[in-house]
């Protein structure tokens, strides 16, 4: 029986992020030493400035990097040259000039190899391996293996480098697993685990055992997969503290996914339940939550705990979550399950969902899912089953051939690398003989050079530290001056407020009291006049008090009279364009109680949406709706126009600005662009 579960596999991307985090923590001490050295290198500082100064145009940043590289060619110090060459390479990568990044990385590797900087050489190969990870598996594996061989030279040097070979072995296993070389991946990760356990590198054992469980899943050894995921669970506490909860979610999902792939739906349902009931998962990993929601309901349907209608409805909730976070990769899987769920009760729906799964698989370049979907279509779309079968066999043959080619390349790279290592060992033995002859002479010269260099470096460091202290004093003075200026503004504002309250208000109160003396006159004219004056003075008194409070609060309010401001803007746009704009809101809600930051950003977002509708939608009316709830402020901007090209607009500054402002507010927004219904923007801003 056909099952879409046969190609489900937990992703290794999260595990790779854990590896990177652990390595980064272990490198911190070494990096501190590098930063101290770098502070004395003006060329390095220029490179870092060009890399991090996002305010500079890309062209100017490239010019700075080109000038730095030109100057570096004349640098005689290998240490400075290596450091700056690596920095320039990283800077080019940060501005998406991948061609220069690759060229400079290879130049760096050559220089590091000649100078026996094995740590730098290994790190550079690791960077290139990660760079090629998703696009060129053989190149990625080659660089990971080169990194491993380089790290072996310095693994025992100190605590900060002993985990390096294990990390490289993990990457070699991960790239093989991603390309379905499960036997090779199992061999690599088993070596990595043995190395980590021998050297007590427990912080790496969670991702290592997790990957081994994933590999067993690929080999269909489900009992072993569960056992390794349970073993991985024991090492969650050894990972970085900030990752404990997320890693526990990953571990539980891996166990549940294994049961799901095994089609043990009762066990899968039991394993997914605590994940679905977790309040934190949706916030920490919404993509994983959406996947769990789909898997849970698929399992519940398979065990007949819910109907196809209930399962479908809940999976559509998963789709909405994926749409809201713009993660389309799992949508193909969701539609696949929807087709499976509906094939017994509604063939048209099953066909529709299968075609949607196919479209999403093509869109996200998920060829494994596409292969499964083609197989599903042969069952649900009987009219076109022969065409789907033909497409299935062609794609299956292509994928299998590519997998065989990649596995062959892995084996060839491993063989060639081992042969090179053997030749290098022979060459090293010969070179050692000549090295020992000159080592005595070099020791004296090197010692003298180190002493002189250290003295110079110490002098430079003391100068730099003094300069930093001076800069800090100047900065503190600037902060103090700014604080005094702000304090002066507040005092002056308070003084004006007090003058209004204690001076004018007091005088007006005195006048009212004097007028009260008219009570002694009993004629009708005096009584009427007195009452009118007293009423008027009371109104003035209240108005002045209001002004006093508003003056005292003005410095903290960014936007006042929020609805009036919006209405004024809409009236202005309506008059200038002759397009009716309808503004709907609850007059009983206190809109000015919204935080100033929310009002400012919401106003700017509304401006952008209105301008988009006027410029691009060719609409004849626009609606703006406000909704104020206990925990959120929602607003919708809707037109009846022709819509616009979302692929083109996504690269425009307008939508980027909207996204940036919503991120500031920790809010979310969605856009439905379907002619002839026009375009609707839906914004949600949390108030807590």
C-alpha cells in the first residue's frame, strides 16, 4: 500500500545551528585574543567597518574592500595577512559577493597550508563546506573532509580545539545523510560519537545521537532510531541553556516522526500529544508547531479518532500558520496529507489537494515530495494515471542516478584524500630531517624576534587601552551633556505647566468667587448674569486645567487624537483622488490610550497601504477598519482594485517598510491579493 510517510525525515538544519552555537562558544576565548591583536591593525579595522557599515552603499563597501586587498598584497607579516585575508573574504560574503568570497577563501587556505596554520585552514574549509551545503554536495563534503584532516593536526593542542574534528565529522555525516548515503553517514557519525565520548565533549552528543537516529530512520531501522533519539534526550542538559526547551521539542518530534513513518499511528498520536499541548512550542518554533499539528491530525484520522472533515479543518489551520510565517516548504506535505485523508470520501478533493501538493513541491524544489505526490496522483487521478506514472518513473530514475553519482563522488573524494595524506606523510618525514638541522639557528633568532615583537605589541596595547579610556571619558561627557539638555527641557515644560495651573487658574478662581457676591442681589437680571458668568468661568477653569495636563504630558506622547489624525489624512487623500475612503471604528473605544509607538507605526503603515491602493490597484473605493480587543489592536486596509504583482512588489521598499514596522511592534500581517476581489491587508498588533 502506498504511503506518503516513506520519505518523511527530520531536518538536520536545526542540529547544524546547535553545532555552530557550541563551536562559537568554544572559540570565544581565542577570539578575544584575536580582537586584541586586531585593534592594533588599522587595515583590519577598515575591513570590519566595510563589512558592518550597512549605511554605506554596496558599491562603496566593495571599493573599500578592494583597496584593502590591494594594500594587503604588500604586507610582509603572514599573521596579519592571514587575519585580514579571512576578514576580507567574510566581508565579501556578507555583501553577497560570493565569487570574491570563494576566491579569497582558497587563497587563504593556500597561505594557511604553507604556514601550517591548521586551525585557520580547517576553519576556512569548514566555511566553504557550509557555503556549498545546499547546492554542491560533493564540494561540500570535500571541504568538510579537508577541515577534518586539518583539525586532526591541532586537536590535542588545547581545550578550544579538541572538539574541531568531531564537528567536521558531524558535517560529513550530515551531508551524506541529506543525500541518502545512509551507510556512509552512519559510519561518519559513529566515529564522531566515539571521539566525543572519549574526549568528554558532552555538549555535542545531543546533535550527534539525534543525527544517528535520523539516519536509522532513513535505513528504516525504526527501533534503533527510537533508541538513539532516547539516548540523545539524555544530553539535552549539556547543550547551551537557551536551547534546552527547543531541543526537547526537537527530540520529542523526532520520536513522534519515527512512529509516524513506521505507520505506528497509535504511538505517533501519543508522542505528538505533549507537543501539541505545549504553550511554548507555537511561539518558539511556529514552523515545527504547524508540522506537529498536521502530523497529529493525520495520525488521529488514521486511528479513527477524528473524521476526515475534522482532520482537514485542523490541517488548514496548519496551512494558515505556515502562510503567516511565509514557510511554504511544508505546504506540499500538508496538501499531500489532505489528499490522503479525502481520497476515500471525496475523489475530486483528493485530486485537487494532490495537484496543490505537486505545485508546492515544484515551487519549493522539494523533489522527494514531488516523487511521492506523483505516486499518489496515479492512485487518485485515474484518468491521467499513465501520465503520472511516466513522470514518476522518470523522476525516480533521475533521483536515483543523482544519488548514485553523489555517493560515488563521496567515495572518490575520501580515497583521493587518504592517498594525498599518505604522500604528505612521506614528504613530511623527509622535510623533518632538514628542519632539524636549521632549528637551532632559528630558535635564537625567533626568540629575539618574539621578545622585541612582544615589547612593541605591549606598547601598542597600552596606547590603545589609554586611547579607549579617553574615548570612554568623552562619550560619558556627551551622555552627561545630553542628559542635562533633556532635564532642562523637562524642567521648562514643568514650569510652564505650573504657571498655567497656579497663576492663571488661581486668578480665574478668584474672579468666580467675587462674582459669587452677586448672590446678595436678587433681581432677575443679576441672577441670570451671575449664573452665566459662573458657568463660563467654570468652563474656562476646566479648559485651562486640561491645557496644563497636556503640556506636562506632551514630551511623552508621540501621537494625539489618533482617530482624528487618521480621518484628516483620509479626507485629504479622498479629496485629491476622488476615491471614496470609508473609515470604520468603534466610537466608544479610547483609541488615544494606544501606545505612541503603535500609533506612529500604524499611521505610517496605513499611509503606505492607501498609497499602494491609489497608485497600483486602479480601485474605486477603499475601506479602513479598526478593531480594539483586550490583548490586540487589529486594522484592515481593503480595496476593490485589480491587485498587484506580489513577486514584483516583495522586492519593493514599501512592503519591506511595512514588514519592518510590524516587527518593531512584534505584530503580524498578511496580504490577500486576488482579483476581482481586490487586495486586503490584515494587521495584528499585540497590546501585551
